[in-house]
C-alpha cells in the first residue's frame, strides 16, 4: 500500500475516523509509520517496550523528527525500555543518541531475568491506544485506539517495568 | 427483402458495447474485483502478508486468492464453494465474460457484413431466407449480444460488494484473534 495513504489511515484510526477500529501490522516500514503517527498525535506520554529497538522502526527519519517535535514540549515524557540490544548497537542508534540529548526522553534496560519472562512488546500513546506484538520475536502487531481498559493496563504494567529497569548511559 | 439491414442500428450498438467491454479498462472486472479485495484488506491491515501468520486457513487463502485476481499472479487455492457468489465469480475467473463478448463481437461483425452485402446486392442467398419464426431469434440473439456486457457489469458490481464484505469480515475475525492473542500474552505477564 502507498505509505502516504497508510499514514493517513493511521491518523484516521487514532482519531476514531477509520472504518475498521484496528490495524493489523505485519511489516517494519509500516510499524515505523504507526510509531511516527503515535508520536505525532500523543499529548503527554509515550511508552515503548522494545526487545531489539529495531532501527528500521525507531531510527526512521520521520520517527526521529516526530520524537524531537514531541519532546520539544517540556510537559511531555517519552519512556523507552529496551531488552536485547548490545551497547555497540546502542551507540550508533539514532533514537538512543537523540534520547541522550533530550531531557524528557529516557531509555532504560529491562533486567534479563524479567525480559526472559515477558513475551510481548508494545507501545502506548498517552493512555489512548497501543501497538501490541503478542510475540516479541515477530513484527506482527495489532494497533487499537478504542480499547481503554487494555491500554490503561498496558500503560500501568509498563510503569511497573520502568521502575525495575536500569537507566543506561548511551556509549559514546 | 432481407431483414438483416434493419438490425444494423441495434448491431452497431452491440458492436460498440462489446468492443468497449473487451478493451476499456473500466470493464476489466476481474482486476476490479481483485482491487476491491486489496482495498478492503488495506482498511484493516498494512499488507496481505499480515495474514500470512494464518496461511493455510481457508478464509486467509481466500482473501489472498481474491486479492491476487487480475494481477497475473496465482493466489493460493481456496474453497469458496459455500458462498453463493463463488459461482458467478467463475464467470470472470474462467474468462467466460470475455469469451462471450468475443463471440458476440464476431457474430455482430458477421451480421453487419452480411447486412451491408445485402444492401448493396451481394450474397443475397446468405441468410436471406429468414422465416418470420426465425426473425425473432436473430433479434433476440442481437439483443443478448448487447445486453450481456450490461448483465456482466451488474454481476461484477454485486460481486465487488460481496468480496469487499467477505474480506472485511475475514480481516475482522483475525483482528479479534489478534486481540485475544494480545490479551492472552498480556495475561501471562510476569508479576513485578
């Protein structure tokens, strides 16, 4: 599908204007658009739990631009928990480096023993919607913005994970 | 006097309609049905591959099969036999509509040529002996040649509605499965 059309479709989904109340996501380039649209439409908080912190998704030019734009508002907060990514990869990861330069974007690492038990990954936009991968080894995800109870539970669980995750210094 | 020249205006219309049916892209209904399936799929997924996780399941095969119609690539086999609309769909997948149109066009050209020949006094013996009983058959045949592309258009329109509804329903079912999988995975989260 035309990516620009897809971008509009995700915007419609976020704003409750789409015919289907969900989007099934199966490719990295489309996942990047979803994340970018979430940042573009978020009001106060973005939460991201990502195993590999896949650069195709999270270091995409448009995503970085929206993260920067979102973070330019000091009342916003972006929390990113990563799991299985080496320091070497992190040192050249553009979003990790951007986070290092922005006070309200923080990256933490989930302890390995917890990471091994968490089989899913997800992103939560405010407490309004989510992109959820039920198997973190795959990119397949469901995106919804009409499921407040699940969204809130996911956000609250993220906050619990955040508390036990370790702050990291981005290697130079 | 030959009655064939009297049919010429009708045959002319039939010729134009059938030629349009064969060559104007708007009438390429197989592609249209495939495009409708793809558009419906894109309303709930980013690509047909998202359903690949469930490939092998008949409804997914059918969605992929329908999306491949008119693209020149062969989609997976699927069993749509429980759907009423799967039968008229074969009119398009087996190219029966195009064959009918080609036959109609050939018949019309033949009739037009004979009609002109009769008008200028040639081949008077060819088809000249049409009895009163036979006249209406030729008229009906000519009418069918004109109407058949219009009937095909109506069938194709109905099929597009059915195909869209089928794809949206199937994608919706898999979204429910994905949502259930997400809830299950989240339900199995470790306590912190």
